[in-house]
């Protein structure tokens, strides 16, 4: 009888464990994070788009969207973080990006859970949204968010021209970084085929003028003339450039008289940090690219 009771107790215990596993009852390391620190602007936008803004306990000084994020404590910039301050905040989860992934090992060594938000192309953006949702216990909501994002992009995508088409796809050069006060355009940074901007160019029915297998590259005036794109899209962020008049920026490009896009008036200025955030606002960036490439607009803001 005693043996039967022991066997019964063991069976009940095993059944309980099986029920816990089958119902997805979280283990300690899998508990839903309630204190999330975002070390990436794109990650911050993902959190708010998923309705997780109330769980955010800190952001970087570059996390300026949505406006509610500006009310959160600032822990520093993206590349450098005060680990003592991080420990004081005691987050359940820390979001990083592939731009500051070098911080991952240090933060994990302190015992904090991390997620790296990758953003080199549209598929990575979608996966990052799903990964954050999975980690925060809202997989279904994240899946619906991704599905809506894909639907929105698909509805705007312009099919590429066939090789037999008499026309040719415009060759577009996307300038992602430069000093807007550098009137000589001596140093600019442009998007290559391994950046998410390449997806935006392709979805806009165009081709990347910088046909190099790199995310980004530095380019000189001589390099610009060698590439000689049909259209230039100059992305001007809010730090150090948004207050400069569009006419002044366009005038800088016209200085290079032999550059076709500048000479023919095919340089578009898109202002605002939204173009630098590979995340939930991806459709807004795509819409701006289409307006610049096919709509002939030369000054675009969010």
C-alpha cells in the first residue's frame, strides 16, 4: 500500500510538471520583462508600437519617437553606456542593436537579459519586432503587427521594370550621413546593397547607384562623379541639419556642376530622423522614397 501511495505521488508530480510545460508557465529566466531598457532608437519605436511603452524604464538620448519616449530617463547614447547606472536601473531586459552589439557581452556578464534588434534589411526588421514580442509575452500581437507592416509595404511597392522595358530603372544614391554645413561635400556616407535602404530603393522601383556589397561607404566628390546617379536622396536628420533651409542644401549639391542629379535638379532632401530608424515607421520612409523618385518632390518631411 505504501509503495502504491508513493507511485501515485510521483505520478501526480510528473503530471503537474507536464501541465506546467504544456501551458507555457514561464520559468524564472523566461518571466515576462516588466522593466525594459532600450539602448536603440529603433528598439524604442518597436516597444511603443507593440504597446509596451509602460514597461520602458530608460532610453538613449537619440530615442525621440514617439514623443512619450522623451519623458523616459536617459541613460546615455547608443555607443557608450554607464554600466553602474544600468545596474542601478536593474532592467529585466535590455534592447541593443547591431550598431552597439559590442555592449552585449558586458551587459550579459552582469546577469541581464538582452535582445539585439537587427536592422540591415526589411526581413530583419520584421524578425526583430517578432523577437521583442516573443520575449515580452505578446507573440500574437507582434505577429499581427508584422503582418500589418508587410501588408502596408506591399501595397506601396512598385514592381521593378523588366529587362526588356524600353525605360530603365533610375539609379538612386542615398546619402545617409554628412555635415550639412560642409559646403564642399568632401566627406559623405552613402548606403550600399547590404543596408535596409537598398530594400527601400528596390521597393520604389529603382536600383542602387552604389552597387557595392557593403552596408555603407564613405564617398568623395570624385567618387560621386564616378557613380553619377540619376537621383540623389539626401537624408538630413534632426541633429545639426534640420534647421538648414532646403534651398541652401540643394545649393551645396549644385556646386558639383558635372554631377547629373545636381545639374538636372534631381536631388531630393528628406528631413527628419524617421528616415534613420529602421523599424515600425518603415512604410513612411518607403512613401517618402517613392515621392522623391517618382513624384518629383524635392523637399519631404515626415
